[in-house]
């Protein structure tokens, strides 16, 4: 629960101008493709020709039962729909906004809080300011803007508190909601759209949030629109305009104060025991609250009586609809441009540095984050040390075979250990989608930040692991080549985890697919079946195995030009003695060269990096 006392902000926000933004929309329709078993045309229409108007300085709410289309309409007004087909017109101050206009003048607050749990409130706001404020803004400008937002939202007492997560205690739910609102306010938007801002909050905290929104609406001449489901009576009374939807159709559009009178005029009797918002949702639901108990279901006749009023049809022929249409037409005229100035976003490099400064630094301070990346290296390093001590320079045939197996095991560890990196993307997915929609960065910048973040840690862990096994096992060849090969194999595992995590919808699916892929590649790496014995139909697949190149580089480094490597302890099919590299097929212009193996390993890293970036760009698992 929110423990802070009930209070509203007293500090007005400085604005560059007092011109508000009126949102008008006409005949907005939205449809999605469906199976023809659901609809014979293969298309399901979610919104059916909705028109309306929302004005600056007025609090408006979108209301309706679950599935009425209110969140869909809010997403369309914010330009955040990434699927389906939309028709109709949406204007701001009488002009069609561009994507940049929407990002500059519209602040969008999602229903669920998407914050970086390791940052403090101040850091989270400053991080967002560095990503979203114009390139012309100085460091002082950004700090001052953050302080203004903290003052507006009464976040001063918790500004240095870590936001927290499910595993780490942090700020309260009400404070988190205000931080989310603060992220939207960083750019001084003239339009503030909020999806169920009171959802999940107790009534007192919900009232505080709505009081805050009313204050922001008045002081900044903002157009504030919220979707609400079942607000308290106090919170509902803070709104002035109401647009009600039912099954994707408007059933009321006008002053909130006239809503009760309008529906009573349609034969709906107001129940004194209910608050107004509860009553409105109740009468427009297919099954009102009084019948939701399984022991008190209405019979067929009662159900028909409950649903006999076609609210959409009644609204279509009502006087209040005519008034709403005139109101919309009057405000659809061009009164001013929404483009107050040319916005120059921060450069991609600047955004990359911001991600590294805040997100990477925070992760490096997180013990759990570091533990998952260091723990397996320490454990397996000690395990290998105890099993393979001093084996690397032993000329015994069994020792040579064991060393070859050790090399393969080391390379395979990087693939199986990659499961630790799947949560890095899947747990951040909601945050990534929100920041991507806010224009904070591009998928390439995000991927580059993750690559650098993991690459730095991998440098340390790979060097530590290589030191342990190289000297404890008395391995031969170049320490540098072994260290570089192991580092690249580690990065291959990380990039593979990113590609799979970006392609599939859940962490469970990624953790099932990733080890399956690694296991398949293990069969084609050259240890279990030497390359020239792989069936012709599968031989091509061996070239896709990163284990082939990682193991090849390690083996050539270990046995190439050494006494143990030249020992002819194997025989070929005709009985001719051959050495270990010849036996495993590590010869020729490609597999006989460390440089070729490392080069092809880098090619695979590059290929799966492209796959990951394309998946981050085009594959969306949050169909809006």
C-alpha cells in the first residue's frame, strides 16, 4: 500500500507555450485477421466506426466492460498499434500527426509499470531524459527537467530509493505508478494517455493518482485521457468527459455529469447501493454484477430482459450523439500546428552510451546478475582442474584422447551455459517494447548495448577460466589462441541465446529450444562422428555447428606442431598410422588452420547477431 499522506502537487510546471492539443477522430475502425472458422470473411472488426473529441484542460475517460475496445482505441490514438488494419481519421489540432509528432506531443502510460528495477527513481527519470530530450539539451537541462518532474509528482522522498523488483524490495505501487507517469512527462507532452492508471492500486492510492492527473491537466493545459474499468466514486468524479464503449461501438459520448440522466432515460434504474461507475459498467455488461454468482444465475427470460436494450442503437439516434458530432466538427478545424519546433533526437551513439552508463552499470552492481555469469565458470573450472590435472602434455594415447574430449567439453559448455542469458532479453521484453515505442532507441542500439555489456563480462570470465584450465591441465600451444577461442565461443553462446529469446514468445520455450540446438550441433562437431564419416545428407549441417570451429581451433592449437600431436596413435581404414588431427579430419585449407576456424566462428557470431537484431525489429510477441 501507498504509505504517503494524501496530497496533491503545488508546484506548477513551466511550459514553453499555452497552446493545447485537441484530439478529434472520425469513423475509426480496427480489424484483425482471424481463422475463417471464427468469421467467414477471415476478418474480425474490433472497433466499429467510432468518432469523438478530447480537449485540452479537460479530464476524459474511456469506459466500458472488458472487451469493449477501450484499450484498443487508446492505442490507436497514441499510434501504438503494431498489428491489424485501421481506417478512419485521427487528427490533432486538425492535422494528421506524424510518428515524430506523436512521440513528441503524446505521453503514453501503460497499464503495467515497466521500469528498471536496479535504478533509483532519480536515475530512472534521468536515464529517460537522456534518451528522449533533444540533442540540444545540456546535462544541466536534463537534470533540471528531472527535478521538475520529481517536484510535480511528489517523488522527492523516494528519489534516491531503488525502484526494486519481485526479488528486491523497492518503492510502493503508487510511487511506481507516478514514476511511470513521470517518464511520459519528461518531454512536456501536451497529450497524456493512460491505460487503466488505477489498476492494481488500493482506493486511496488510486484517488491520489487521479487527483495528480487532474492537477497536471489543469496546470499544463493538457489533454488527459484514461481508460478506466472500475474506479472509485471519488476518482470517477475527477473526470469531466466520458466516452463509453460496448463491443467496439460507442454508447455514450458527452459530459460525465449527464451520463446517469441519459441511461435512466433509456429505462435503466439507478441503484443507490452502487457507485455511479459501478452502475454504468453493470448495466452495460452482458451479465451484470448481481448475477455473477454461480448460485444466482438468471434464467433465459431474465437474460433477455437484461440485454434487451441496444445501447449502441439508442446512442446512434440520440440527441447527445448529435451534440457530440457538432462538438467534434467544431474542434476538427486547424487551430495551430502540433509542430512547435524541430526535434533533433540524441544520436544513436549517445543513446548507446546512456544505456551503458545506466543499465550496464546497474547490472554490474547486481550480485545475481554477476553470479549467473561467474558461477558456472568457477564450478566447471574447479571440476576440470580436479579431473584433468596435468594431462595436457602426457604422450599416453589415453591422455591424448582425454585431452581432445576436454577441448570438446569446454566448447560445449559455452552452448549449454547460454541458457543463463535468455532471461536477459525475455524479462526485459515489456520494458524494451515500451522504450522502443517511446523512441528511446532502435533495436540495433539496444542489441549493441547488450553485446557490449556481456562482452566485457565475458572477457573477464573467459580469461579467468582459461588461466585455470591452461596451467592446471598443462595444455600446450598458445595461451592467447586458447583464450581468444574460448572467448569467441562464449560470445557465440550469448548471441545464440539472444537470437532464440528474441524469436520465441516465452522464456520456457527458449530454454527448451536452446539446449536442443546445442545438442544437435554436438553430434556434428567432429568428436562423436568424424567429419568424413557423417552421412552425405547431413554433412552440410556440420558446417553450421559452432562446435566444429571452436573445437577445431583448440585442437590445432593444442596438437599442431607438438610432440604429443605428432604421435601416430590412430590408424586409418587401411591400417596406416595417423596422428590425432588427421584422425579427427582437421586438415586441409579450412579445418587445418586456426585462423580459418576462428574466422568461421566469427562468421557464425555475425550471422546470429543479424538474426537477433531482425527478430528484435520485426518479431513482436505483444500483439497490440
